[in-house]
C-alpha cells in the first residue's frame, strides 16, 4: 500500500490534477469510477483508500479533500465532432459549465460536444465532476473553426435570429454553437454559422450550460418529420 | 471609515453571512448591488472598499475573499406563492441550485418561486450569488404543503406522467413541483399534485435547476390558446 506522500504515482497524479501534465486525467469518487466502468473505460490506475493507498496519502492528491474514497487515472480520448446533434462551445472558460453541457448532451442524446478556442479543459477536475460521469459517455472534440462542425450550424445568440421554439426541424443534422455568458459569440463565429437563434427570455442571459441544454431539449422535442 | 475588524456592523455581517442571524442578508459585488438597485431594493447598509470600510476590514466579512469591492445588507422579503407560473422546490438542499432556479424564473417570467421543506435558504450567500441578482426580481415564498401552491400542480418526476413536450397548455395557472437530484419528490408530494410530468432523457437525472428551467421554457414556448 502506498503511504509515502512522495510516491512517484502520487506526484504524477498531482500534476494531472493541476493539469500541468496532459494526455491523462483523474476522476474522483466511486460514482465517477462506476460511470467510467459502465461506459467501458479501463483506468490506468485505481487508488482506493485503505486498499492501494493510505487514506492520508490519497487525501494529498485529491481535488476534493480528505473525504475522498477512490480515484482513477484515465487516458484522455478525443473524437471528431459528429452529428446528427452536436453542441459546440466557444470561449466558455468555466469548467463547471463545460461539465454541465456534457451532462445535458448525455441527457438529450447529443452525438458529440465540440470545444472551440478559449474553452475550458473538459478533463480538468471541475469539468469532470460537473459532468457527473458524462465525460465517459459523450465524445468530446477539439475544433478550431466553425467549418469543422457537422450539419447546419446554428449560432445561439442572446437576441438575434429565430426564436428557438420557432426553429422547427430545419435539417437532419445540427450543431448549436454557444458562447460565454457575458461575451456571447464572436461576430466572425456568428457570421460563419448558417443561421442564428435565440431563447426568448426576459432578462439578459442564461449561462452557456442552460442555453445549450435548452437548445438540445428543443431539438429533441420536435417530432420527426 | 471602518477599519477595526471588531466593528459591530462587521460582526453583524459575519453572522448574516454564516446565516446565524436571519431576517436580513448580504449581497456581494457591484453587479448584485446594481441588480438590487434596479429592482428598487434599498440596502440597510452599503460597504465599499476604501469608502465606508477599509479593503482589509471588508475582506474579513466577505464570502468571496479579499477581492470583494462592495457589499450591501438587505432585509429579506417573503411573498405568498403566486401564479400564473410558479416553481416549487422540495428538498433541494443545494443553494447553488436554488439560486439558479431563481435565475431561470426571472428569464422565463415565473411569478414566484416557492420553497418547500428541506430546501436551501434563498438568502444565503451561495444562493444569492448563483441567482445573479434574480433574488431581487423574483418573489420567493415559503410553503409547507402542496395545497398552498397556485394553479394546477404538476410534479416533475424522473419517469412518471406525461412527457413534458406533450403536456400542452393544460391550465391557465401552473406550479411545477421539483425535487432534489437523486431523491426526487416524496411520494406524498407527488400524490398531492394534480398531475405528473417527466422530461424525456436518456440517463438518470438532470439537476433540479435544469429540470425546473426546462419546465418553465416548455410552459412559455406553448402558444396561448
């Protein structure tokens, strides 16, 4: 059993938690490990308190603190952006929002979540936790340009375009492109999309996760033609 | 200017932040103070760093840490639960979810948010912050029983009842009753409601804030008869 806080694996895990090393990531807690298992992901390492590692040594690598019971180290997986339903995030820096979008994508059956420039790392500890395990079930892609996105690209904007409920089933494959809460989408990204839509609301903004989830809900609620 | 960390007002604010004193609450940050002002709320006290209080002394009462610039103390306001659109939370202990529901209620024009038993304090610092100022714009009510809720009461359940998109416009006034993420609604609460509905999703659950917001969106997207 690992008890030394200077153990090389623990040092490696600390670097992964801080995202100073990439290519692999850490998922903490029995629920996340169960989600990984269910989705067929094999961990490179599993550390359980009192089994592979002492509780005290495990606490030194936890992003959650001393209460953690187990964690796993996994290889990152990146996929191409695929449809028929894809959500693309642009400039969404909050990792909690990225994780929540993954969760919504799993709920509404999106085929992938694409991450554009200036968007939080989906494999960071906060995003993984907020995903509630969806990081293991929904393919994530990195994209540099709107042109890489599948299907008809619809920019979700605070005010412009068609009201979301009136969008109807405009295409078999759709990507919703969602920006950050205050900044919204850059003009060149909106211009590169095929259409714009907005969620009719009374006040300024919904956060990116809420907007993306409402768009996915709207898409899945429209009956097939 | 207040510089002593032992100043009686600062002591009072610490108690309010920890919710050891009730009846009043603290909103931190210039955005929240602006939201309060816009909604016509007069603060009992305003403390701005370098004006009424030293930055160091202000940091000792902040729930955000040393970066805070301003905070206000306000009297809590409680309202009756009113329609035509109301969201009622039952057993939603996470204050971030309560704040996010308030934000969604403002976005979709709900008349009130009702808080049932075992639901987080909407005036606690985390709920106020998550509300992004909606705490000042949306009336909040405390209720002990489903019978106090306005209109047709619809229990949002993970699996039971009508799929939300098929609910249609069943009544002029509606309350959506939403439970906690894992537990859902207690059986007696579901039984006391007039109908049940679920959001058709692939996996286990959406959080309470997402479920409530989707229900409000669905309600507002249905055209008037």
